[in-house]
């Protein structure tokens, strides 16, 4: 009886772990064309914003992230932070927040303390940057 109960517990644990997949963080990720980004800081950072968008499906639930994701977040964060510093007021908050959230996810992943909540914050900042920087409705 205890072996059967243990087998059920393991099965439930495995199924529950699969239920908390990255799709809860990423959902359907919008990746608009770079030419839909408004001229100026948004168009200049479009490749970096979109690079972050492409990492969203690769964010897991907890722990660490693969090195490619961390490298992408680091590189995009550096560009976004530099551009946001001199960006006009209508896009500066969105670019700054995206840079900050990319840095948070990366540093938490480096410390193996990344949690899905940080991924969800990054997703929200990504969506906000798209709303601020593209003509397409979100």
C-alpha cells in the first residue's frame, strides 16, 4: 500500500511540475517587425526588445536559466539602459523598466534563485515596451 501511495505521490509531483511550465510566463509572444517600432530610441532598441521577447518561451519556473538566455538578457539590458537614459519621456519608463526586469531575471538566474514571478514581470515589461514603441495595438 505504501509503495502505491508513493507512486501516486511521485506521479502527482511530476504532473504538477509540468503544469508550471514556461507557457505561463510566455503565452503567445508578440514579435512585431522592426519597422513597426517608432523612429528614434524605440527603433534603435527594437532588436534588443525583440531578443528579450524571443527568450520569454525559454524561461522556466524556478532556478537557473541556460547561458544563452542569460547572455541575451545581459546584452539587451546594456543597450536598453544606455538608450533609456536619454530617451524622451513618453518611452523612457517602458525602456528603463524592461532593462531593469531583464537585469533582475538574469541576476536571479545567476544566483539560482530565479522564480516564475520574475519572468512574469519581465513579460509585463516587454508588453509595455511594445505598447510604448509600436504603432500596433496591444
